[in-house]
């Protein structure tokens, strides 16, 4: 009798464990677990696609692939508009979002975040010959381009007295600046710096002043604390074993 009871208990446990391990994450045709990740591939050096290249590249892309590997998941990345990322998580179209996304209270009402993985903040880019705009306070009375749905959009609106143009991508914002449709672009510092230094942009400059300090986090659906823990455990492991530092150095040079 005891044996039968033990067997029934073991079977019940097995069914429970099987049902539990899938979570909202699916499996591919080979049966490997798949982590569906959303990202707005317009944010070099975090996520971008070079012409003629099949794979998305960048710091976030390397990091999420390393996290997936650590968790035992294949990572599948979907390119979505930045303002569509949180809705995609909520609709369960993706399991996680990595997209230079700042952790803030407003977003925390709708999603969970991993531990912070990158310290960022906002700076601005103006035309080379700009005299009138030397600091954020000077933006009053000017036209400024920002990416829609971002912390830049929110911060610039808060300054007051600024005419804000919300465009789909940072590239659209920089184009608008060059075409004199706006006088400044406010955007994340590492993306502005990369645009100026690495992509060889001419006729524009980034100003030193920082409007905010912000931390990036990986966003996960509100009801998926299980995945949040897995991601945090993997991130911790990568920080401990030096893999995070390697990825960081690849995109930003050695940490100071
Ligand atoms: N860090 C900014 C935000 O979270 C911008 C992110 C982005 O454009 N990819 O709003």
C-alpha cells in the first residue's frame, strides 16, 4: 500500500513539474526551450543591424544571448517599435524585452524588471555651429526631437516651453536635426556618443551635460516572476564569471 501511495505521489509530482517548467516560454521544433525577446533594433551600440548583415548586433544582443545560454534557452529576437515593446510583453507575444530600456516607476506598474545591467542617462546633440543651446535650460523656445515612448520624450516635456517632436527612431531624430527641422536631439548618452564617434556623423556635436542618470533593465511580464528570477540568476552568474565584463569591453572598452 505504501509503495502504491509513493508511486501516485511521484507521478503527481512529475506532472506538476512538467507543467511548471514550460512557463510562458515555448519550445522550438527540436524541442529546445525558446526565449522570445523583443527589441527595437535602432539603438547602436545596444541593438542595431548593419547593412547586409543577417544577425542583430550590439551590447544588449550579446548580453541576452549569453543570458539565454546560461538559462538553457535558445534566444529568438523580434524587432519591434520601442513604444510597442511593453504592449508586446503584456500581450505575451514576447517573454522578455531588452532594448536599452530604463527602469522607472511608471513602467514598473506594467512590467517586472531584472536587476540593472547598464548605467546610462540623457544628453543632447546639436549642430556644430549651434550657439544658442549650451545647456538643457536653453532648450526653452526651441524645437527638439526625441524618440517616441522614451524617457527623453518625458524629460523634455517636463522642461516646459519646448516644442517636442516625437519620431520613431533616433536615426529619424538625427536626420531631422541635420535638416534643421529641429535644433536639438535628446537621447541616451551612449547612443549619442556612438553616433558621433563611431558612425562618423559630421556637422553635429554631443554636449557633455547630463539631464538624468538612468539604469537599463530587462523587462518581463508582470505575472512572470519565475522568469525574472531566472534572468537575474543568469545575469549574476555572468557578472561573476567575467562574461559580462567581456561583452562590456567589446562594445565600450575596459571599465574605468
Ligand atoms: N532608455 C530610454 C528609455 O528607456 C531609451 C531607450 C530606447 O530608445 N531604446 O526610454
